[in-house]
C-alpha cells in the first residue's frame, strides 16, 4: 500500500499510530512550528505527489488550535500535489452548531465544512456526528462511520436479563434503538430540555425502567450534565444501576468527578475517537482504529465503506427496491 500516506496533527497521535499499525503503513512525520506572533506553520515531511493522503485530526480541545493545524496540513498537501486528500476527523466538534435556533447566531458546523473544502480537502471520514444533517453541509463526499457495533461488542456475552438501553434524549433515540437491537434489549429515552451548555432538565422517561439495569448510550459526553440528570431520574423511577457508553468521551470540566462519584454508575465505556482523559483509570476504552483503517483501505481501493456496517446500522443497508407508481 505504498500510495497511501498518513499524517497526524497534534490532537491524537496515538489513534493515528493505531490506524497506521492496522493499515501496515508508517505514520508520516509532520513539523508544526509556532512563530513569535503565535502563527502556526506546518510542513509535511513525506512526499505527497500523486499520493492518497489521509490526515488524522479529531477536533478536541484546544479545538480552534487543532482546526487550524488541520487546515494548514490540508493546504500543504494540496500544494504538494497530492492526488486525493481525506480529512480523517473521528470527532467533528462543530456538529453541535447545526441550525439557527436563536437570532443572529452562527452555524459553525457549516462554516467549518466550508473552510475544509476551501483548504482543499477532497473527502471527509468521520464518526458519530452529533447532528446527522451536518453531513449535508459538505460539498465533498463524507463517509460517516458508527461505533455502535464496537460498543455493543463490549456487552455481548454478559447476562443482560432485566436490562434496558436508555437514550438521554429523543434525538438520540433512533441510534439507541439500533444499539438495543444488536443486544436484543428494550429501549427507553429521556425527554430533555437544555437550559445551558452544562445544565439540562429531563422531565420524563419514555419506556419502562422500573426494577431494571440500564445501559445509557450517548454519542458524546462533555460536561456530563445530561448523563447525571438522566441517572437521577432513572433512580427516582426505580432503575437499580447503570452502565454509561459513549462514542466521544470528552469528559470536560467536572464530568469525571461527577461520573466517578455517582452511586448508580457501574462502569463507563468510551471509544478512542478522542484522547483518554486524565484521572479516570476506571474508564474502559474500546478502539475504533480498526474501523478507520478498514474504511481508509476501502476508500483507497474504491470499495464500499457502508458495507462495513451490514447488520449493524440499518442506515447503511443495501438500497431497497423502489415502490411502483
């Protein structure tokens, strides 16, 4: 696979190295230099001419710093005559900014997509967008991976009697339903109202949770406010205990302290789309490096990426026959 060149920004080099190990290619070096005026300069240390270039960079804090690194690396690859440039963004932070829900507010998800395309990206490879419609913000192909199969594997083989999958909100209920089907479990969801970035209210739970154990599934945990509120409501309704599973375990602010100290939490499971947080040795991490490596291989060879999820996510099922008119 000589034609593939993989670079990584500074956001998550460990994941990039695991992806390269699965691909059987070395991680190409990058030199990032900061000038005295705080401007960044990026130099790719590997030949890109007519190569298939992949740049691994999740948008994690400091988010703006890592976004600028990614844009500069894309620009450098384009200037070096790369044949195709793919931004591998396991976590797309601006997916939360997907609509105009207040006066004179920016739509950051679309703006960042425009910036990436303007910089010269030909394709985007990402996972578990917070809002699926962000996919449509891009004018280049987007391969949108899911981690629900990897997270479900964590629970397979266990005694899941009297267990229910719970979504923190109705917006994530579809994904939670797909996850529950993989494990053969019922599903429930919270009715959530967000009051601030770190403050939510869950005023009802749709589904039967009394006397059951819960597996809480969320796409992203930042401050943990939604999860703690959900845990409290579940306890009020007679739920005995809960495991917490998420794709993007950011665990910002007091999230680690909140989860470690809550009496209902039995375990917390995340993937490695973002770096592991400090001070959370109990966190169990399932790697998605193999999924990204296989997706990169299939993109490079012109094969189907969606078939990676046959039997996992109905969104990627084979096209259905059209209805007769």
